[in-house]
C-alpha cells in the first residue's frame, strides 16, 4: 500500500546553500561546447544578468556584420590579456 505524500513529509530543506558548490565538470562533455562559454570574472561583473550580456554580444555581432569584409578579416590590433592559471581551466 502506498503512503500518501504530503509536503510535510519532504526530507529536503526549503533552501540550499550553494556558496560552496562547484560547476559540473561533465556538462560540456555531455552537451558540447556550443552551450557553454566561460568568460572572465571581471567581464561577468559588467553584466547584471544573461539578457544584458546577450544584448551586448548581439550588438557587437551586428556591428561586425556591418563592417566591410576586408576590415573584418584583419587581425585585431588590440593586445590580448594573459589568462591566469585559474581561468585557463
């Protein structure tokens, strides 16, 4: 005979502390790299949420599409920042 389930019987807490959680290392392997892009923390701090970041990236993509092809194929003259060991994972 099945016992009737009531919310009070739930053993899971109402809130979880994710402050010590780590990212799932298998997500990219299972779903592929097209679902995940890792950005540095200083850049992530510039965008309050996903919608703002996506809007900024879409505006850059739109501006790049509007450039003449000979300009967009040239290598960037802006020096690249070195990655720290921690962000290179």
